[in-house]
């Protein structure tokens, strides 16, 4: 029959990374809001919903931000419980934000959650003049840590939707 439901299944996706790497901007893009070059460190949006069709199903990704908290352990347990995909974001113009990925990764490994679905996001690739972490370095790290690698720009929108489409499709295949 006709599928009238808004969505068939909902999955929680958690964005992790240093402050100012672009987590809020990724959410804003997904929510259809304009890019803001000037938002600075904001009180993040808790989550946005994005319905993505995969084959005959409508997948609702509920995309959560961690509100700029560096220390994953200080984030309430409710934040990461039942997470199905972890999106680790860094800013390619900021080496420190790349080094912090290792720590975020260790922290999620310590939660004992199913962390099979991990994505490494090299954001702000539009700022090529100021790029400090090259693609090769990012890809190598992702490969070594069983993460899927994406290069994105919230300014141009490059690869942002593709990232979440990939996550939705991976989750459908897994379940
Ligand atoms: P958050 O703290 O991780 O949520 O980061 P925000 O989304 O608040 O972004 C921090 C700053 O970086 C803001 O001024 C954004 O406009 C800017 N920004 C985010 N993504 C990009 C991007 O892909 N390219 C450029 N040029 N700036 C970005």
C-alpha cells in the first residue's frame, strides 16, 4: 500500500569535535538554513532531524551536537546512549582540532557502545589557502581507525548531504 508515514525508522547520529570546527554549521546546512560566516562559538542546536529516503524506506537521522564540549566524559550519558553513528569533525585549517580526534575516538571506544559506524570529517575545505591537514593525512588516519572519510565545506555545501546519505544507507544495510 501507500506509505503515508513521515518516516519508517529513526537513528541517532552524534557529532563530535573541537569547538568551532563546524558542527553547528553542518546541522544548519542539513536544516536548510543559510551558512553564517560569523556565528562564532554558539550554544549549539541540540539536534536536527533529516529524513533521507533509502531504497523504499524513509530514514530519519536525528543529528545531535555535543554543544562544543571537548570532554566527552562530561557530556551526560543521555547524549551518547543509543547513538548509531559517530561523526568526528575537524577543521582542516586547525591542526589541534585534528589531534583532538584521537581523544574523541578513545573516549567513544571507552563507552562500550557499538561504535562500528564512525565517520571522519575534514571540514572547511573551501579554505584551501590556509589548509594545514592534507587529505592524505586524514585518509590514512581514517583507514587505520576503521572510519569512513569525507571532506566537506559548510560554506559551499560540498559533500554535506552526501555524508548523511551515506550514513543513512550504511545504517539501513547494517540493520
Ligand atoms: P561548532 O562550534 O563546531 O558548532 O562550529 P560552528 O558551526 O559554530 O562554526 C564555527 C565557525 O566556523 C563559524 O564562524 C562558521 O561560519 C565557520 N565555518 C563552519 N564550517 C565552515 C566551512 O566549511 N568553511 C568555512 N569557511 N567556515 C566554516
